[in-house]
């Protein structure tokens, strides 16, 4: 029984070691790491067209270089921009208000009785 537990431990150790090495290798050669190393994640990059797929790329030939830009996200806004945005939101709310909620149209809500 002692030899069986040693063999089981060695098999588990070797399989875990192989899995760890494979995981490290696959992460090191992943697309995101390659993109970072080529400068894509830093803002501006170029790439070559392999085949035109998108309708906007009809005139683009394979091998032609394209320019790509990554814009920084805005984390803060000016107080005046914020006020303009709130005014626009309030204006849209008034436009989208349900016309059936208006109580002036129902003349007090009394029912019509016919005899």
C-alpha cells in the first residue's frame, strides 16, 4: 500500500506540474500579451488587412495597413456640462410624458348617464 500512495503522489505531482507549465506558457503567448507587446494597448497601432469581411472594408486590399486609436475614458466632467446634461434629460422626460396622465382632459372625471 505504501508503494501505491507514492506512485499516486508522483502521478499527481507530475500532472499538476505539467498543467502549471502549460498555463504559464499559454498566458505568455496569448493575444492580449502580444497586443501589449506590439503597442496596441498603449494607444496607437497599425495592422495589416488579411481579408475584407466588414462592408466598410470593401475597398481595402489585403496587406494594406490601417491606423487604430484607443481613446481614454473621461472620468470627470465640468459642472456646466453636467447642468446641460441634466437639462437635456429633463427636456426628454417632458417630451416622453404620457399624454393620458393629464387630468385636465377628463373634465373632472364625472360619468355620463343616459336615460
